[in-house]
């Protein structure tokens, strides 16, 4: 009786039994390093991509877009996630359990750069100043922990200042509340007139990537997904308008660099301008004159 009532309700609401029983399948969006003028545009991008996949592949890929602000939150929701659009360092770190399908752009990679004011002459100067990172995600460390700086730049929480976007980060530089900014080179065109010098450029990183949470997908199904992603023509974000198929290669290379970084030896100690003088050895002082000992023998 209850089943019959549910069936009638489904018919009245225009739902099928399969749609009623099917659990939600999520398209996860985790892009803490990509600049979005408005936070809601991340969800717009996810919805745009989900709509495209459903149109190309049918209701089998009816996905609900969901934005995540940390890798931990996304991992906790893993049982509902069917597909992920995320950044390459996260893919590399989790490569044994993720399958890359397509990366954003037409094949070009990107770099991270540190740009500083004239007062900062080298990376070591940042130990005495602030480094601001342009990201709307809180905390920004959730993004930075997935990037590789090849041992050249050690990011400490006391060095890092968050900013909502690139404009906010640059304003902190202009009022001298920060001395350097960390951002994608893609954003450099907007700050050419700021008279900043480049202190650091990372290795090339693959662009944000669509991945499957698992490595057992049928090869034919993988190809269908790659073909569908290749035909995507987005409107929401200028740097994420198209995708191209990828293999494991670039992410394995990045993973190897991550593992090498963790095995590096500690840096040598830096000598200060005025090294501490070691005490000079003390010369042996002459001992006072002592009466020589004499041996006495009993008289016979």
C-alpha cells in the first residue's frame, strides 16, 4: 500500500522511481588558488560544467555542483562525489586514488610568482616582512600547503597575510602593510604598473583539472568523458573556458617533486654580518716555585 502511494506521488510530481531512489551525485569544485571576482561564480562554474555534461552524456551524469573551501571538507564528503574540478597539486598529492581526465586551457601550464616592493631585495628579506596571498578562501594555508616551492621559499604562518582578491592584496602593498604578493602569473597583467620585482617563480604546474575519484573507470567511459569535456565552452571564468585531455604524466612529475621536497636536508645555517667571536684559548700560567722533594733514608 505504501509503495503504491509513493508511486502515485512520483507520477503526480513527474518523477521516476529511479530518480527517487538515486542518491545525489556531486561535482565538487575545489579551486582555492583561482581568482574569482565574486565567490558565487565558483558555483556558477560548477553548474555550467554539470549542465554541459548532462547535455552531452545524458541523465547518467546528472550532477549537483558543490563548492568546497578545504580539502578536508571535500574528503569528508567523498561518498557523494562523482567528479572533481580541482588544482593540480591536490591531484598530484592524491594521484593513487584520482584519475585525471582533462585540464583547463588549451595545453598551457601556469606558475606561481612572488612579486615584491623595491625594499625587498631577496627572498630572505621576507623573513622581516609580510607576504600577502590573494585568495578569497579562508584559511589561505589550505591552498598553499598543496604547492611546491622547491625548497626556495619556506612559507610560515607568521609571514602570510590573507587578502580576498588581487586588488585587496595590492592595496596592502600600497599602504605598506605587506611587502610582497604571491599569485598566479595569469594575474600579472593587472599589476604591471605597480613597479614590483619578481623574486620567485615556481615550476610549471598543470592547470585546474577534472578528475574522477577512483582509477577503475572503464576506458571507453573515460574517453566519452574526455570528449565531452573537450567540447565544453564556458562563460563564467576566462581561464577555465575550455579543457584538453591529459594523462597521469604531469601530475606524477609534480608528485615526484613533492616527495623530493619532503626528503631534502635542512638548510645550512646562515652566518650573520658580525659572527660571534669564539673565546681565545688561555695560555698555561706558570706554576709557583715549589721546594723540590727530597728522599731521606734511615741512618744505619
